[in-house]
């Protein structure tokens, strides 16, 4: 019978072999990967610092009998403002290091003030001025900071980079209790192309079985790479484990509409730039706009703004709006060829004044209360030119321009957009609101007048 014998070194020593074994077999647990740290955990660690809680101060009506009587008497003209009366909470996600926060429009639409609480507990007031298209339900906020603070920002996924059945994570900061996360799969992509001017619904949203709490509206839906693929928007109360999110394609479309010089700086540039993880391509150029007059075309890719290469969409748009004397020089790439052109932007208020012969302004909360209007009821007429359509229509300072051609004009952008396409002599039907004081009583009267623009 053969007996196995160990290999021996000189003089029968076995130590060298044992040393080799000791060097090749690590001690228990040494260098072993943590089995818990999977792709889900890593994605959460990347994204959670970008997730915020949103608190809003809103205005509510009193149910006291006297208040009800006044509302019945005055109808929509009576409003008693009660600040600090109610707070609603939602979530959001930081998309730019300078403090721009993305959320759902329905979270902040009726807010008079907005506060944002970060994952680390810091709190900032935010400007709720970058409201989006109600059809898409997206809003962009800007944190009000004292210094040059930088923030952790989420990365966008590409528009159509969605895999049916892939693992997705729904994050939020509901009710101010801290960050939360749930995991599921992408159950369904949006089921139809978006329809212009129609509100989005279930057929347009992403569906997931990741649990979405009511307070998580506006929070991010991300893939396992930690990239934003949607904004949590709704849950289906009649079914278990069904939640919905606005697809990233519609989110980037909304951001491209919201963050433009016309909104951020009230100047007319007239071109739309593609947002998201893409080259800064021009997607639309308005007819007769400063952008078109400068020579910009759809498909041009912006590589420099006033001689500097922008890092991304938001910085590019900020630099365009901040250009000295409203004049911006752009270097663009077109069909492999580099070109340079200069756009001379125009203040939106100047566009309206040129067409109507009246100087108008957006109302602050203080102005609205002083004049007895609501902040977004229209544009306040501040001055009327001595020779122009407005004076011929007997318009006066203190009147409210509430609409043009049947469309409401709550801001300069809406009014300028309705007038820029009109040529000299074209008709414009203006909806005007006038505040009348009769003794102790004040009333608001509304009517329309037709003018020919100049």
C-alpha cells in the first residue's frame, strides 16, 4: 500500500511549502468585498446628497362667515392673504452645482415662499420664479445663498436610455423626515408621443413598482448608474405597487423651455438649447428673433460664449443672459465648420413698448397688494407713450394688461411672445382690468379693446 508523503525541502524541512501556502491564502475576511455594498447601495450614496425636501408657504382662504360673505359679494376680486397659514411638503433634486433644484410644478405652483432642506440638514429659501409648462408638471427653483456655495448635482440619463424591466430607485425626502429610497423595476415606458398643449397623464409617464410616497413628488427616479431617468409624480391609489414618473425626455424638454434668457433675464434671445448630457445644440430658432438675425440655425452646436467654453446647459444660458449690454458673441460648430456670430438681445419690456406704446412691468407681491390685484393677474401698466396705440385706446398707468388675443399675460414673456409675430398695423385685442374706488368700496372691472400695433 502506498502512503502519500509531503514534498520535503532540504533535510526534510516542510517550512518553505507552508510559507507558500500562508502567502497565497489570505486571513479570514482580509480584502474580502462587502457583500452588502451592491449597485443599489452605491447608486443611493451618489444620489441621496442631491435629494431635497421642499416646504412651501401658501395662501389659504378663511372659512369664517364674514369672509365667505365678502367672497360671495366680490367673487374672484376678493382675496384675503394669510401668510404662514399652511405648508405643503414635497421633494426635489439638485441638477446644478450652483443650486438649481428640479421638482414638480404642482408642489410649488401655489406657493408664496419656498424653503429647501438638503440631505445634510442645511436649509435655504428658494426662488420659485422658474415655473414650467403645466402640461409637463416640471418647475425649476434657485437656492438663495449668501456666498459661492457649491452643491452636489445629479447626472441626467440620456433621453431614451431606458430598459424595460431594469432596476430603478425612487428617492425622496417626504414630510421633512429625511431621505428615503425604494427599489423596483421599470414596469412600463411612456406609451404615446406627447400631445401639444394637453396635460400629461398615465399614458405619458414611466411606470414603476418602486414605492412612491405622496411626499416624494418631485423626487428623482434613477437607474443603477445613479442617473436621473424621471421625476416622481404620482401613485395609483386603486392599485398596489404602481407609481409614475415624468420621463427624463420630457424633463429635459421642460428645462430647455424654462431656463432661457427670456425667463431668467427678461431679454429676448429667441433660440432654444438642448439640455441634459448632450452637446449644446440649438433645437429651435424663432422667426425675426435676435438669434435668427445673428445667423443661428437649428442644429448649430455652441462651443463658446463670449470667448469661453461653457461647462453645460445652465452655465451656457446664464452666460448668454448675462452678456454685457445684451450683446453676446457665440462660436458654433456647423457641419464640421466653426463659425462666430453676435446676437443683440432686446428686453422683453422694450418689445411690448415698441408694439403697444406702453411700459409694463410684472407685479411683485407688494405691488399686487397695493393695487388690489393678484400677482399673476396680468402686467401693470406703468407709463403710456404720448403717441401710440395704448394712448389712442385710452389706457392709463395703473391699468392691468390681463390678456392679448384671449390669452392671459401673467408675465413679460407671455405678452412679448404674443406680440413678436405681429407686423405693423396688425390687430391685437387687449384684455384690460381697471380698479375703481367708490367711497369705501373698491371694484375691479374688466373689458377689452382692440388696437393696431406699431
